[in-house]
């Protein structure tokens, strides 16, 4: 059973966040020095990487970034999802924990934030406002509320100071990661920092998210198997997003449902990705399972969290269409050309790295070439890809990571593959793709 999130005050000022980073770094270095001294005393030769990432330091790092929230926590999540296969396993495991760890604001801090956005008498507008959040993440937390005029709402509240501290937080996290020695030699964190900075500033603007929420509400209005919350603009600000509260169970709960229900849910989500890429040219790029809920009585899938929505340029959609054609043709040379066009392979990619990347791509596209149903439940696809990815982490010379702007689709598809495996779904992939190719 998942433990409830801890209640800790969010450090909102730049100085307080900088102080927290300094204390965290000092603690990690101090523990490393102490462990090094103990190893010297035992006649051992300490190794810097092992000294820094002891179990105690790993716990300290995860806990502190989780309490910091905002950019500090989000950067760890992004690196884990977008470059996890290129990082050392120790660091990847630590960063992955940040997807699940979360703390919530104390009631007093929450009330101050709401009053700053809605006015001191904001409670007069509500029949009920639950102080305990129903969800908490890196940027904000969500509360359920009922207004005096009868609306049942989910209120997403951004942590104070998050937006102002994005740039400085990212610089501090990057320095900490470089210090760890777990980032591959030559890996340029700059593109990831730029990508994280862009995404964080976008996600921290709740009015922007509200526009995309409304866009998907309209785009999917005629698809009865999806439900998207309706935006309530009168209560939405840059720091607060108000939307319909839509009940639903975690989509992972479908793992206990019948085969047809599991298949149907995964097929619909894969179809949605294709629509987003080729029809809407607008994609919600965060594959977190928590963004999908299922209503057992109606079978509808509730779609949540549009902060990471991306607009897709026509040339990008065309590049991915060519990549899919190459994968279906099982022609490695054509696949190599398409991969170069997108940026998965460059002129500087070593031949053995290129061969391994193409092999991983062929593995990832294998379900597209299986006639009839591909059974994600019995296939070893996800595990095989993870093992291949571990080879990159083991090779400390690999640093040729694809452009971050192309990784969002890699992230989204990877998340859906994991969900398909979790739900043991069966999908006729060629039939699914045919209308779009």
C-alpha cells in the first residue's frame, strides 16, 4: 500500500531554495568523505562514484529533491524518463523514485496561496474545500471542492515560488549531477536543461494548460470513450487551474479486468497517440499512468494533466511517418536514413553505437510487423529494451543523445508500451497503424 505523502512547507524564496541545495550538497559530500576515510582505514582504495552514491546518500538525494519540488524534482523526473537508458543504473534508479515521491503543502501555506489568487474571502465561494489534496506532484497539488453554485471541481494549485526558481534550480541540479560522476563522459546536459527549462516554464503557466485542456475537450468531444475535464475559467489563474472533477479508478486497476477490457483501453490510448501525432498535431507528452483514469461503469478513460502538451510541426509528423514506413518495410538502411533525419543518429555516432541503436529501434518496432494480435503480456519486449539500454549505461563513452525535442514521442510511446505490458494487452498493431500510413 502506498504511503500517504508527507506534509512539508515548500521553500518558496530563491535564498531558501539555494540554502537547501547547499545543505544537501554539503551533506552528500560529508557522508562521502566519511565513508572514504573508513575505507582507507580498512586498507581499501575508495572510488569516488561509489562514495557519492551510497544507499544513505541516495536516500538523502531523493528525499531532498522530493521536498524541494518544482524544477529540482522535475529535472530528475525528465532525466529519468528521457535519458534513463544513457545514465548509470544507480543514478537512473534514484531519479526514477522521484516519479512516485511527493510532499504536500501545510494548510497554512495553501490558504496563503489561495488568498493571494482569489482574495482573502475566497471561502465564501465554496460549499466545501478539501484541504487534504487528492494528488500531489512536482509542480503542484490537486484539491477537490464544491462551489456555492453547485460545481464539483478539481483545483490544481501550484507550489509557491516554483516558477521564479526554475532557472536557478535547474543550474543547481545540473551541478549536482555533474559532481556525481554518474553522467556519461561527454554528455552535454545543455540540451536537457534547455528542454527542462522550456517545459517547466510552460507547465508552470496554468492558463496555458487551461487552453490546451479546452482544446482537447473540444477535439475529443465526439469520442464517447474518452472524458476530458471542462475548464472553469472564472477560478483559473497562472497559479491555479480549476476544472471538472471526474471520478475514476487508476488505469492500472484494469490489470484485474477481463482481456477484452484491457485490450480496448490500450488500443484506444494507442489510437489517441496516432491522432495526436498525425491529425491533431497536438500531443499531451507526459506518459505518467496517473494521467489516465478509468470509469468502470461507462468504460470511459479520463484524460488528465495537459501541462506538457506540445504542438507538432508538419515536418516532424512527416519524419515520424517516414520512420514508421521504414520500420514496416524492415529495411535497415531506410530505417537508418529516417533515424538520421529525426536525429536519433548523427554524423558523430560511433558505428557500434549506431548498430545498437538501430537494433533497439527494430526491437521497439517489432509489434508493428506481427500479423494479428501482438501479446504485450507474454512478450519480453520491454525487458529486452531495458537490457539493451543498460548496455548504453555501461558504456561510459556514449553521449550522443537524440535532440530533446524529438524525445517526447519516444517518452510517450515508451510509457504506453509499459502500460500495455502491465495490462497484458493484445493489439493488432498493423491494423491500428494502417489508416495513418
